[in-house]
C-alpha cells in the first residue's frame, strides 16, 4: 500500500454516521487502484486442472484484487467495525453488510452531498485538485439522486392522472376520478358541470339585459308640457 493511500484510508474512518462520505472516498480509491470491479463482478469459479490459462489468470486476477480491496475497506473503518467484518471473505460481502447497517435513502445522500459542496473549504496543505475533485464527485452524486427523486415524484403524479378505459366500439374514454368542488359530484370537470353551465348562462343573460337597458336610456329628448313617453316591448 502506498503512503498516500494509507493516509486517505486512515483519515475520517467509517464510524456509521459518515457512511455516505466514507463510501464516496472509498469508491474513489478503488477506482484509482483498479479494484472496484470486485464490488460489481461475482467471484469466478475455481478453475479445474484442465482449464485454459486465460481462465486461471482471470481467477487469480480477481482473487488478488479482492484481497487488496478487502484490506483497504477494513483499514478505512473503526476498530469495532473492522473486527466485526474481518471474518468476511470478499469485499463485496463487507460492503453489503455496511449498506444494511448504515445505508441511507437517496434523499439523505443528496442532502449530505449538497451540504459538502456548499461548506467545502480549502485546508492548509490541501491541493486544489483534491478539493475540486471532491466537490465534483459530491455535485454529481447530488444530481444523480435528484434524478431518482424526480422520477419517483413523476411516478406518483402519473398515478393520479385520469384513468383510460375502453368502450365497446374500441375508442378510448377518459374516466375522471374525484369530486368537483362546485357541485360536489364525481365524474366531471368544471367545464362539464351542468350546474356551473346553467349558472354561467344566467349570468350572461343578466348581463345582456343590463346592456339592453343601458342602450335604451342612452338617448333622450326634452318633453314639452303635457307630453308623455310610451315604451313598447320588453
């Protein structure tokens, strides 16, 4: 193990509450050292005596990478957690156990990632490249979980849309659910409500009547003494 990797592993060791940030740091280390594939790929079967050299080399490559990744993970956690997971054979088993113990929802991870980006500050002796890399990783993580969160909201919203039913003639018909507040009746929108349309028509008629009345009084003339006016019509 190089001294720089050892320093990174010993810094901010996993205690439980810092699981999200610890996992980010560990993933970066495993990617840099070309070991992360052991967390994704299953262990290949033990090669038989008649197996080809490529099969044997593939098995040896995976087991050596797993041993290194396993040691990196154990070295990056507290003594209590390290002792608890030391009996596990593969790095993948350890990560699965830690996820069950400390795994968080995507919303919580997103919040922690955003908090890290906003509060990131240069420390004495820290390289700018290291700070920027950490900020990029956390920002991308927040965006990724934002997409997951938006997708879940979209699914919930789609579940509330009108249901499409099929009539006997094969045409699609939208079945509207819920009550319209104007008449408290299920099965229609405001534009289809009979009570609302009737009331709207009455208001329109009253408006026309007022306009007609105003038009009638828009012209006048001075009557002579003993003259009178007779209006005919409505």
